[in-house]
């Protein structure tokens, strides 16, 4: 994953244009069944319109001696995203109105965009800005804004049913590792895992032998430009999404080594919320759960009224909360192989838990005799640690109404352990299990008070 991030780090991405297509082709090399879609400029998407396509070829500022003091060739964040073309001489005071820096972070280049209002500008460190002498400067932005297309990627991994889990990440930020590349590479790795039927890969990348893992759900995986991309995608697929999606996650900012976090759906009551809370409680107990009032990524669109999809966001350091956010400091030193591996592991635990959830039903009234099956100690002592309490507790709640995830929460064991216990009881004929019955249609609902 870290190598993939390196391969994508220098691409000039925005919400449209060649950088988006280059990024999608890179992902397509890793996910050959990925479909690259396009929607024409001017197309409507609810209250929005697909904007003109932006192509950037070069951008720089040079002094009167012809020395380039700022050059986008040195860092993709040096130009304001969607800058209109310009080539003009300005004095120092005039140039100031087109510069952006961070006085409280002297050595960070900020990320600034102007998608829906025509302007041009440059971003630089505040230390660079303070050192610019008086004089005249030539500012050049070699770009075009003209009718074209908005691109996004879509992959469907079929399961045993048409009920779907939606995984979404965005592909529009240039040169930022946690707030862009981490979501792309973790989502790609998760897609490869799901497409492999759960069989591990050996050191050469070859799928190992063995029985494939059953995949009950189908997985719809999308790589979209943030906000406008998800709005466009929803507008063209709303009926199918509302009919099929039972849970989903936006994966973003998931590659550093700081605490995990989540943003729940609007009311926080969906299967996505429950499984994310469960996994984080057991695997990352010091995680942060934010409110939907703290939303800021594409969960805004998926959970909006009239869409109401059960999509939460999974992260490590949440967007907007860490000092490197939307600056050049969000680089591949911040995002590490260990951080990415942890982010992948949490996301994988969530989809595995959704797949494994079921409704267990005890097959015998009263407690069965576990001792004769080797499931209970035959010596009675005061030491309760010798008793398989979790096994007995799972049986006590196997009433045909509670899901295995709900039981795991109640008895305080991680879902992975609950699955093992349930399987053991199934093998002994003490439990029958039935698939969970997903809510239909999948709406976000206010909790009953």
C-alpha cells in the first residue's frame, strides 16, 4: 500500500482532468475489473452542475531576473486548484492578493481551491512569503477550463445476494498522503481482499490454495472526486443504492499511526454504526467517535435527507483535526506502512463482521449438557475462570431475535470470538443460525427515546 501511495503522490489531481484519469488508470492496474465512468460538463446532479474540466500544464512566479521563486513543478500544492489561465506582471503589493500561506505554520504549503468561482493564485510557505522582496513579478498559470468530463471509478464484486456493502473514497486531492492517498490505497487493498474470496496471498502475490471464504454480500466500491463526485454518483444510481445498500463506509485519512476515529451516520443507528463501534471498541479502545455534526467528507452526501444511505466514515486522524491536514506536511512520512496496515485491518474487521453476522437460535430448551460434549468442565469449583462463560452466555441470548453482533456486544466479546463460539455450538447441533434480515428500505432512522 505504501508503494502504491508513492506511485500516486506526484499526480496533479483535482475534481476533473487528466490527473483524475491517471489516478483511475493506476487503480485499474490493481483492480482490472474497475470501470472508469465519465459524465459530461454541464450535466445536472440534483442542485449541482458538472463543472468545466481543468487541465494544468505549468504554473510559476518569477522575479525580474527570471528566477522562478515558486514553481508547481516543485510541489503540486503551489497553485490554487482550478486556477484560471494568466500571464501577467505584477508589483509585490498586487501579487500579495493572489498568495496564500499559513502564518502559524511557517514551513507548510497550504492546499487551496476555487472550483466554482474564477480566480487564480499561488500557495507557498509563510517563510517563503516573508522573504519575497519588493519588485515586479511575472505570474504564469498555463491551464485550460473548458467543457470535458468528470470521471469516477466503480467496481462491483458480486456476492451470493444482491444486497450490497458500499465502500467509497475520493481521488481529487493532490500530493496529500493521509487526506487522499491513504483512502485510495486502503480501499484498493480491501477490494483485492474481497475479490480474492478471502484466501491469503503468498510472498509472490499468488493466491493460496484452499476453500474460498463465502461472500454473502456484494460489494460496490467507488473512487470519486469528493463532494461533486459522490453527488453525481448518487444522482445516477439513487434507486439502486437505496434498494440494495445495507451498510457502507467512507474510507479516508486512514494511514497515519494516531488514534482511530469514526463519524457515524446521521442518527447513528445503522448496521454500519454498530459494527464500526464494535470493532473499534475491541481493537482500538482509545478511538474517537465524533458526531455527525462534525461531518466533512462524503458521508454528508450519502446520509443526506432524501438519500439516507447507511454510510459511516472510518479514519485514523479525522480530517480537519491534525496539524498536517490540507498542507504539504501531510506527506509519506506521516503515512506509514504500519499506519496503512492498521487502517486496512480495522476496515477488514468491519466487513468481516458484517459478513459473519447471523441470528443464532438455541435448539434445546434450558441449558444443554455441555460437559458430555467436552464444552464444560466436569469438575465444579468456585473458580469461575475455569468455566467457559462466553459460550454459556452466547447460548443464553440465542433467542432467534438477537443478531450475533448484538449478542457479542451484550456479552462483551469481539465479533471474531463470537463467530468461533457460535460455529462451535453449531457443530454440536446446539444452535441453528439464520441470516440477518436487513432493514428494507435501508433508511437512517432517529433512535426511539
